[in-house]
C-alpha cells in the first residue's frame, strides 16, 4: 500500500489524502474499512455523550445561537 505523501501546500495535501483514501478503499475489503470507520464514529459518539456541555452551550460556543 502507498503511504500518504505530504503536499507542498494545503490543496496538494488534501488531494494526496483523497488519492490515498481512494486507493485504500479499493485495496481493502468493505468489511475491513467499514469496521475501522465504525470504531471512529463510535468513539466520536462516546466523546459527545461524555461532554459536560449541553447542546445549547455547544451551539452558543460555536456562535450559532446567542
């Protein structure tokens, strides 16, 4: 598998990541990369559940409500 190459600027870095991920998805089974995505999503959900902020406080910090 190819390694992720750093880019000379932000645009090139993003394009390199897209190419890297597209290659990864093509070369690994759906089951394997879906499992990895599941771990990531579950950890994000767990982190959100453990947050001491209410949704209103979070949106206020983000500036979406006053």
